C-alpha cells in the first residue's frame, strides 16, 4: 500500500510541477529563469537559496500558486534527506493547505482553471504522501482517489508535451508493476486505471532525453526503476552519474552511484565513492547525516570483506553497528541487522565460531530484513564459508 500511494502521489507531483505548463501561464522570461533556478537549488540541496528564490516568485506573482507550491517542495526535500527530523512537517503541511485553499477559491469561479487544477492536484498528492508516512492509510488513499482524475485530465490537455509525459510514464510503470510485486495492494489497484510497464519506461526515457524542465525527475525515476525493480544496475549507474554531474551536492544521487557500484561488484569504485561520502558526512555537509554515514560504513565493510581484508571489514561493520545504536530510534535498522550478520560471517572466516554464533543468534532475535533470519539460521547450522 505504501509504495502504491507513493507512486500515485509522485506521478502527480511530476506532472503538476512540469514547468512547460507553467511557462504557458506566465509568459515572462524572468519567471521562467527564477523557477528553473529555484528547482536547481532544491536538487542541489541549497534550501535557503531555493526558499529565497521562491519567495521572490511569490512576491512578484502573488496570485499564482507556483511560488507557494515550490516553497512547500523545499520543505519536502528537507524532510526527504532527513526523515527522522520532524521539525519541518508542520510548515510543509501548512504550505500545502494554503495552495489547496488558494486554488479552490479560483476553481469556485472557474472549474476549468488549468493552473489551479495543476497545483491543487500537486498539493493533494504531497498531502497523501505525508499522510502515508504517518500510516494514515484511509486518508492517504482518499487523496490518491481524488488525484487520479486530475492526472488523466492533464494528459488529455497536451499528450505530446514531454514534461507532462513524465507523470504519465511514472503512473503507467508503477500501476502495472506494483500490484505484481506486492499482492496486498491488488484490491486497491483495481480501483485505478491499468498501467503498462513497457510504455511507462518508454515514456520516461523520452522525458529524460527531451523534457525541457523535468528531465532530471524523469532520469531520477528511471534510476529508481532500473535499480529497484528492473535490477539493471549498469543502466542505473549511468543515470545516477548523469544526475550527480548535474547536481553534485545531492547526496541521494551520489549514494545511488555507490549502491550501483556495490551491485556490480565494482569494489574499487565503490570504496572511493563511499569514502568520499564519509568525508562529506564528517564535514556536516547538507544531506550527509549520521544515517548516510551509517550506510557508507556498511558498504565499506562489504568492500573490505570482498578483498579478504577481514580486520578492516570488522572495523567498518562495528562502526556501523555503533552508529546505528544512536540513529535507529525505532529498533534495529536493516543496516544494523545486516552489519551484525556480516560480523558473524567474518568471525566464521576467522574460525572464531563462538563469536560467530553469538552474532547469528542476535540477528534472529531482531526483525527480519532481506532474509536475515534465514541466513543466520543457515550459518548456525553450518559455518559460513565451510
């Protein structure tokens, strides 16, 4: 359910924040420049600059909802890179409600006002995402139900628009894939239009290559699709590198490069990426939090283990475990669980069986992640590497 609602709301966001439509509503080069500048600042995690930019949009075009909407998006990315920090949520929610109310006033006098439909739908989509993160499933699902007709209507407005094509591509892909991957959401999926996986990928590729303003989001979603669902790590790596070159301060894109390198067994490249990420964490750069450092330590442990550097691997895994104890507020995270499993495997390779068994039993007492219980139980029966 969570991924289904997430995909619907994200499709809404991309479709509704497509600046090709915005430029039709305000034919002003200064407006276009400011919106592009602000969006780039958001992607580069330059939040204070982005907020100033969109404040200027609000001041110069106070009757247009775009500036208000994108100010909410600044808060959304703040939440995205630091989800454990709830300090921005109230401001984010208030900004969304302001956009919805502003659009409703215009729609009362003109139900076909395209601008108001765009930004009302976008705000509803993000409201659903926020409710979803708080497990408010019914209200989140209702937001999705309200949003879908807007998506369909917007596509009818201009089906050849490459930026609008992005949102439809996202919907087409996830609407087919998610019910297959997660059978529990099939009852909900029946309520929505059917998707088309192949068509969705094709539409996203076109948007990635040709969209004037939304190419980065199209590329980002292709990256997530190829990495998380298609398991085509080579394609995902190319997309992550493209995004990171354009937005070098974005920690999300940089981390995807490291993950793809790990999945492709590019150990040297991965070690360089994750070591660089730790350095940026130690400098407290925006987007490089303790949670990011925890991930980096785990992957550096994998690199060391792949080279047979067992003492070094243990050092990284134990550092990951120690950091997890301060970052994991709701029980052991997947990184903490898997780090402890790997510690047991290293101990087995070092013929320290008692210590290995202690680790495996600890893992079976925690929540199961990625088959961690099955792996631990297997190595309790038979030492790893034997």
